[in-house]
């Protein structure tokens, strides 16, 4: 199967995205614990570039009340259609300023079925916004913000009717919205495209992308007084949550700027990175465990083991341990935009 990367331009600087997908949940297996509990922006040229490749990338930013990321989310009906197997908004500028002249690109990954390459189409996608009074999109996905508000930008394949969408915040001034990293709890649902930080508020730590030693090294981050928000996330890895393009159970976790962007695990559940999400070792179960009042993140195929922070190693990895004074189950924080 082949993939084309489409880079439609957005005429103005954009905000936050979200995708509508059904969260994938899993009940925790076996292990017992005690119940202790970015935005990328850039200028680009004014033409649309289409390239092809073999690597597959997943969707990006999110969702509720503008919880989002700097990549976008996608909405697909696995296993896809006769021509298009999947479509993913991989990255999008998160905010669009009204009357701004700054341009930024939206990156879309298209997965074609065998025998198709996209060369048969001048433009394989159509674009639209949910409210034309707030913003409009042209045939290449470039968006023009008209007034303050939130819209959903959607791209749809011209056949097979696969679509991907992200939320855009249109604003006049920086004071029009707040951008925060909020702690997720039992009432929160994950959505494909969410941007997440894997954290340990008990020790003021968060995971980084460094995995030497087969675990995610930690960095110190700053929290507010009740640990409901991370107020300074410098150095922490910002993971984009993605659904599997084949419709398999579990999520992918991607850090788009890495050469090998997908968080993966070995047969011993040790952490490493992959360049494509095609293998099952890039799939993670992530759900809230009501019995223990924690987020349960574990590998899909390699036994039990909670994603935990190990104070002695100063890092995160799956463990079959119960929580101890020095071992804590990880906590999730999600990037959230709130329009004032």
C-alpha cells in the first residue's frame, strides 16, 4: 500500500484540532495496585506539495472543550474503501488569527489501497468548515478566519467518503483563549488526536522521549498547587493519540518530530520507538480504571503491566508491581484550549 502526504496551506495562523472517534477502552488485567493516586506553527510556501512514501503515520489533535494537540485527528471507517484505506490529519496549525496574513501548512497522510497511488486524481480531497460565518476553507484546505469562534475543519476523500477533521480556534487577540495542560480523570474520554503528557505528579515528573535503558526517562515539570495542571511542561514529551489505521484495538502514541515517532515495546515490555505503526507492538491499551482510580496504560500483546514511574530509575515503563512509595502509576495530562 502507498501513502501520499498532502500539504495544503492555511492562509492564516490556526488553532487546536479534534477528531470524532469512539474511545477504545479496556479493563485492567491481573495486576493489582493500591489506589493512590504544543503548538507547532510555521510559515510555508503558497503551493500544495504532494509526495509519496511507504511509511504510515496516524492522526492528530483533539477535542473536548478544545482539548487538543498540534497534530490532528482522523475519522475513518476501517478497513477503508476500494481506493483509500485511511486518511489522517497528521499536523495542523492550532489557531487562526482573524485577518492575519501569516500562512501555515496542514499535513494530511493518505493511505491508498493496493493498485492505487493517487495519481489518478488532481486533488484527492475536498475541504469544508462547520460554520462559514466563522471561517471558510478553499479547495486545498487553506482557511480564512472571519471572526472569533471555533470551527471543525474536515477533509474528505473524493471517493470512498473517508474523512478526517480537526478543530480550529479563530481569534482576534491572544487574550481570546487559554491553553492549559489539564489532568484527566474518570469523567474524561480520550479522543484520537489528543495531545498527552505521561506524568507523575507525586514526584513532579513527566516522561521525555529519551529511552536509553528501555524506559522513558523523566524530567522535572511544574504543577499548580493541587496538581490539576502542568504549568510548565518544558522538556516533557507531547504524545499524539491515534487510532490504528487497520481498526485494531488499542492506540498509537506518536511524537511527530522524531525520526522514529511511535512509542513501542519489546517482548519484555521494554520501551523503544518505531518508524511506522504497522506492528502490534506500537498499540497501547489506555483506559481509566474506576476500581483503582488511575489511568491504566499497558501493552496490547505483552502480558500485564501498568505504565508506572519508577523513582529509582527516574523513568516510566510497564511494570507488574503494585504501587509503592517509590513506584506510581502514571497520570495523563491533556492539552486543552478554552475560548473565552
